């Protein structure tokens, strides 16, 4: 089970083992309001696990110059015809960038700039994605198995979920004839 292997697998420096590891999980109820098909959403078990994030946060939140590392495990599924996805956010310090890279499974990275232009990138094992400052980011699992990806972001980036919770992204990733479409 890869979820259990992290972080031990990655911490070759034994001094880092056990330092500031944070694990969060979000179930469907934490994602209320993000999917278009409210009726389909409400019929689903609200305690269903949607994704888990294991993070290594070696610096205090807000420290300039430091880095954070995390792996997200996003389970497959759909709400209506919309793929299971993360909440999505801008960084609170909006100019902070981030790297994402694909580990296993099939995903799509949905990106939106401050003018609300949306685009998407296909994510697969080994794919690398640079998210510039000012770009909101959300991942979707478009496959039928576990999708995982790694992330590296500045320790002074912070997260702004409110903007996305209120206004959403200006496009959605919908399955049409078995293929993801940004609509
Ligand atoms: C950190 C980052 C990722 C996400 C994670 C969960 O800046 O982008 O580690 O935090 O994929 O997604 P959210 O945070 O949108 O629930
Ligand atoms: Zn981020």
C-alpha cells in the first residue's frame, strides 16, 4: 500500500523522518458545492473518501524561502458526469508558484488565471506541470483507478479556498462519450 509507504520511502535522510508530517483526508461532504449535479451529489454516501494528502512541511507556515512537499491520492469516481476532483485553490500569496507531477493513474490538471481563463493539462506517471503564480489549480481523476500526484510549493504560499468555493472555476471537466471534455 503506497499510502503507508509514504513518507518512509522518500526520507533517505533519517534526520527528516517523523518531522512535521501532516495527513489530511477529505470525504464527499467536504466537497459540497463544487459539483454541478447537486441531486447526484446528495444521493452519494457523504462519508465516501474522495482524496487524501500526505504532506511534509519542514518549515513553519509562512516562512519565506522554504518548500513544502505533498502527495495527493485522489480516488476514482464521478458525480453525475463530472469527474472526482480536489477543491482547488489560489495561493493566499497569489504570486506563489507550484510544481505538480503525475505518479500513478490518469488525471487532468484544471487551471484558471485571475481573468478566469481556464485550460487543462493531461497528467500521467512522470508528467511535470508548472503552475505559475496567480493560477488556481484543481486535479481531477479521469481514470478508473487510484490517481496520485506529487506537489512542491513555497512554505509562504498559503491557500485561498474561499474564492473557488464562492465562484468555482469557469469550466468543468465532464465525461462525454467516455472522454473528458472541458465545458
Ligand atoms: C498545495 C497543493 C496540493 C493540494 C492537494 C489537495 O498548494 O496545491 O497539495 O493542496 O492536492 O487539494 P486542495 O488543497 O485543493 O483540497
Ligand atoms: Zn497549491
